[in-house]
C-alpha cells in the first residue's frame, strides 16, 4: 500500500493471532452524512498495511459509523458492533451486531437492532474483560447524550439489561478498558466531525460496572477556560441519589483551543511489547487534511503514560 491513504476512521485497532487489524469507517470523498462503508486493514508491524476488504458486504442502505470488533473465546467468533441510522432525518441511532469466523470477515449480520436498556444510541464501543465477559459502553442520544456501561450476553450478540449508573452527560466517543486491577472510562463533549477536537475526561473503578470516579482530564490545556455552552431546553435524568436537571446544548465553543490535541478519541488499543502491555490512545483529526476530503483526514496515535497510582497522565 505504498503511498495510498488508509481510510478507516472512528473504529478500533486490535491484535489477533500475531497480527494487527485496523477497523474503521471509510468516508471517501463524502461529507460523512451518507451511506458509508466499513473497512479493515491488517499489518504485521503497524507500519506496512494491507487492505483486507469490506466488513459488511450485505447490508441495507443506511448511515454507518463506529465499527468495533472483538473475539469471543466461547463461540470462537469475531463479533462486530456498529452504529447506524436508517435515514438522515431520524437522528437516533441503533446498534447492529454481525459475526465472522475470521477477523477480516465478511461479517454476517446476526442482530440488526440490539435491544439495549437505553435505546436511540449514538457512539459506543466494546470491551472484553480478562474473564471473557463482554461489555458495551454507549451514549443514549434521547436521554441527553448520557453514557453508561451495559453487560453483554455470553455470545456478545445482545445485552443483559444490567447497566451502570450514568457516567457522563452530554458526552460521546466513550471507551472502556482495563489496566491491571483498574477499569478506565474515557469520554468527551459532543464533537460531530469538529476540527477543534474534543477534550477527554477519565474516571476509574475497581469494577467494569462502576461506580466510577473521580473525573479527570487528559486532553485539556490547563490554561484554558471551561467550554461555553448555549442551551435551549432542560432534560431530567435519573442519577444516583435522585434526579438531575441537565440543560441540553446545541452549541459548544472552546476558549483558547481547549483540547491539547485537536482530535476526537475513538479507541485505546492494547499493544503487546517486550516490556509489557502498551496502551495506545487513538483520535480522529476531523477536517485536518489539506485537500478537504474526509476520507483523507488524519488520525493521531500516542502512547498513554500512567502515574504510580494508576492515573493517566495528560497527553503531551
């Protein structure tokens, strides 16, 4: 693929059987609000890449985003979860699930619309714990972009209905991962293809279902003020201890370019190295390519560094 651009965004990087697989949405020359495609690339070394093809070859026309693939040790299947919308006027998403015998597919749709406890989903991603239990962390759009974790069925094709409390409000691009005995959730303010990028907030817990806290920032300039929010209505959501009235926002404006890196996170990849497991933070730099083609937008990858107490140090 010498000289070719890798068009794989808002997805994940996995390591299966000694090879890396990059899953993402291929935007090509579109504006992103279109009938997008899912692609997978593979590499032996994170430097030389091969386009393996399209993940879903048989699917209805719709708007597709956020492909995440994990391996189920019980069924021996590779499982793909993805966010999709039937049309551009109905901006409340659904989660589809597909399976394959190989990491490159093709994946066959098993469940076109998963019944989650909090429907109308936006961004979401998968996590598999050391004991093989699967989880889905996701945003519920019609509940004020609230973020929760939900436990999956043993085959990862559905949800059990067991959910965490609300982890964040007015947030998206959530990620859940484990390092040693700590579980980390990462998320940020809404950033629909925003070129300024999104801050990243982090909470930790000793359990994948929480409770999580306290909240800290890893992609926020210390000299920056808080985001300025314009509101148009108020939503009441259930939180631990009662209810919380949250003003929904229709615009976010940053002071002094608040994010350190102008990117919206998409994944934290686990990379095996001789010195142990390395955690690679990945973010999409929307609107970054000089030719203004969305499929050419860059990604930013950086190795996360941790303090002795397990806290993630701010991105440099």
